[in-house]
C-alpha cells in the first residue's frame, strides 16, 4: 500500500471522527474512504445514521476486522440548509464529531458535508486557540515544484490586518510541524510586488508582517496572482474573499484547460494516435491537479483538529483527508500551535 | 491576411496614437506591431524619439508606403518610474499620445508601457465620462466557449459598490457596441452563488445591480471563481484587487499547466513520439491562452479611447491592440457610452 509511508505510527491511539453521512453523495464515498484509511492503519469513528452506516459497511468483506466503529447520530445538516442550524440541532452528525474531539474521544473531526456548518460547529464546540481572533481555512494548491499553502480559502469574507498576520503565523507552524518545512516563506497576496502597492488592507498587513519577520515568521514580501502557481513562497496569505476566488478559479481553470487538451487530442486522426501514446504521461498530471489528492482543508485557529472537504469528494479524497488528519494529530499540531501563540 | 476581417472600413479617418517607445522592449516590438497593423489597414502615429523610431522603421521595406507617421516625444516614463511623473513630465510619450486623442488628432492612445502612468495620463488628459466615478481596466479571459470580460483588472484596489455598478454598465455597453453581444449577462464575483453570501461590498453591490436589472443591464446574480473559465456570464464584475489577482493567477496557472503538459510529453520515448503527433493540435490551444491574442485591455470610463497592454508585449500583441482600438473607434464606443450614461 503506497500510502503506508504517510501513516503515523501511533494513529491508533485516538480515532478520527468522520461525518460519514455528510457531502453530496452521503454515506457511500465516506464509508469507502474510511475502509481505505483503516486498511492503511488509521482508526475511524463513522458518525451518522447507525443502520445506514452498518449496511454500507457490510459491503466490505473483512471490514469487521478493521479499526472502524459506528457512532450513531440521528440528524445531519443538509448541503442546502443553514450553517447556523448547528446551534440548535445538537444531534447533527457534525456536532457529534466535534464533541468527540472536545471530549478527547477522537483526534480530529473530518467532514465532506456543509462547510459553513463544519466551521460553525468546530468554532462553537472547540473554541479558538488563545491569540487567534478568527479561524481560517488552510488549503494546498499545486505549484511548479510541490505545492503552495493558501489561507484564508473562504472562512472570512471581511477581515482585519491582524487576522492575516495571525494566519500567516498559524500556517508557518503548520508547515513546520506537519510538513517538516523549516522556516517556510510567507507571501502577502497583492497587486504588485512593491511594498507601497496594494489595497489599504494589504498596506496595513504588510507593516505587521514586516515587524514579525525574523521573529515569529519568515516574511518574503508582497506577491502577485502569478506567484501562486510558480510557488514563489511556501505560504500565501490573503483575505477569505480573495482566497476563495483564487481556489475556485484555480480548480475551474485546470478543469477547463485539461478539457481543451483532451479535445485537442481527439481533433484529428493524427492527434488521436498521438493522444493514445501520451495518455499515460498526462494521467499523472491530471492527478496532480485533482483536489482529491489533498483530501481536505484544515480549519486552523480552532482548539482541535477540524478538516473540511469538497461536498463532491470521492472515496480517495475521504481517505486522504483521514490520513492527513492522522498525521496532524501524530505531529501534535494543536499543542504546538498553542505553545507558539502562548510565547507571544 | 486573416485579421483583415477585423479591420474597420473607416479606420483610416483617424490614426491610432501608439506609445512606440513604451514597454519592456522599447521601440522594437512596437514598430513591428505598427507595421503589421498598418499593412492590415490601420493608420498609426508612432509616438517617441524621432531618430530611434525612423531608424527602426527603416528596417521594413516598403514601410514608407504605409499609413504610418512618427510624432516626436523627447521623454518616456520608464517601467520602474512613478506613475505620478505624468503630471510634471508633459513631453513623455504617453502624455503626447493622450493629448493627440484629446485634440481630436488621434482616435485612441495605445501603450505597452507603464500601466499606472497610462491610466494617470488618460485620466488627467481625457477626464471621465459623466456619471462614472472611477475608470476601470476591462480585459478578456479565454472561457469554455469564447471569452469572459472581466473588470476591474487592477485600476482600483479599494472601491465602493457604486463603482462596480457603473463598471457593469460600462462593460454591458462595450460588449454590445464593440462585440455585437446583445444584452450581455453580468455576474458579480463572490464566494457562493447565494444572494446572502459574500463580503459586505458584494452584498451592497448585489442590491444595486438587482435594481438595475432589466433597465440598464442584465444581471445574472452572484458567481464564483470557477465560473470565470466556464463562461457562466459574459461579464464578471469585481474590485480591482480581486480582478488583478484573478488575471495574474489565470495567466500564471495556464503557463505552469502548459509547461507541465510539455514536460509530460517529453518524459518517455512513447510520450515523445505521441508529442510529435499532437504538437499541432496543442499549438492552437496555447495561442488561445496567450494574452497577445487580445492585445491590450481598455481603460473604460475615461472620455476617450485608451488601451493598456502587457509590458512584455510582442509585435503580435501590439498589432492586435491597434486593431482593437480601431474597432472601438469605428464602433463609436465613446459617444455611445456617453449617451448611455446621459440617459441615467
């Protein structure tokens, strides 16, 4: 199993709580993803309708021998419902997940369901790390060499400079602790590399980050949209509006561009022949651009691990999200974030 | 000449004023682009150092028979200088260009030089169309079918809702008049399609656009980053910060992705063979993504035609920018924009 290398040795100590009925396709991809993760050594609590989940699990021969357990949750917040419902619907699967984390019974809450509901539930149940005003969604985008870490990918449409500064710090600790990247560089997304260019928000944030440079993070300076795919900096920090537009544009453009490549390869007999020969080489590329490869984004800034995936996630994405959650737990991300912010 | 179809019949009435010494590569691509445009029937005033431009023109056999004329300008604003220099350096080539437009001696100012200086010069010399608070950069991005029109692509980092509403209207008239697109759809870039989602700016702009729907424009509603390449709406309106990030990300991503495709095609003997067969089919695609295809962006909202290109523009981009400028002039864009805004 190629993913074995990613699996933390002590992951079995605490299971991951998976919102197993959340997302566009309900239990199906969630249960399959959990089975794949369990086979790779990660134990999972499948949270949701007990009968439905047992029925789904029954499809996998030998699943009874895997580190999987069903935790009943009578309710689930639908993709079209309101995020604020998490306040009143305490038995919703996502609330059960975050409570399991709060109570120390699970290492992380992982959901492909309603992302607003996941954020709200995580924030309400787990609270914030001391020194963090607002949690942010941290995500990865493919870049020329490796990947770029982007935040906020959509949790906060309206922001203050201090939020961005805190997020840059959270991401710096995250990359060091979880991805073994020492002293990662931080770029502030702007519309020109010069210090004096950008919006009022960028100018104010730039000053804060410059003050933090060499102390709590490694500030590269302002970067532009083109730098995200070039991988000019390890981390790109921006407001949740711009970050969400970036994430969705990047995914949408890749999809359309690869569609055009496919079309072009089928346009003439000659290119069709060539297409057959290059298919294998291009497949690896498509995988590199596939959001499933990263599995899910992490909500950084809350006092506990919470991962938010695409509603349309497939089993591979669910599995990868669970593996990432296990790695973050193994790396003791939350205590290390708290320690970093306690130092001031 | 395939571009002939694009050439307006009466373009010779007034020449285009080209900032022929502006841009990363100075006179070279500008003069070549002007020669190409002139051969396609567009007359051009080459503005810049007289000696340098005549020397460059001398390289083209038969250029003396083309509708090209040199207008001397002793100064040029360098790419690393300050945009505000246009105030004091009245003999800078870009200022000469915009003055030629103001005085009715040229139809449009076209520059591949310092974009901030071009914007400042156009605004100072030509003024604003009545009813427009701030000019915006209108640009085109390739989309699934045809192209998407995006604005503001970077003129205004900090904005108000009313600016966005005015830009949506300017773009609607532009597409109708210059691109023969009747009743083009307007999408407001946000982070969720629902009316109640987005930043405070988006919520306020949404209300303004909803009021204008069916009267001065055709409002589709909020769209997301992924819709830009899907071409969900003809026009995408956003603030100049987000718009500039979108434009540069889109260009940067395309470059990196096509680089990966090329790499993949050269990775094995089999894919190399296939690569030779598909090369022709992919070349058309690369051209579709090449910013040179669109030539330059238009600064809408000023009282006169002003086009702003990439500093790294090649001769093809310069030529296409001049053809676009001629088409906008032929279509009487400025009087039609003024008439539309006069109606309230």
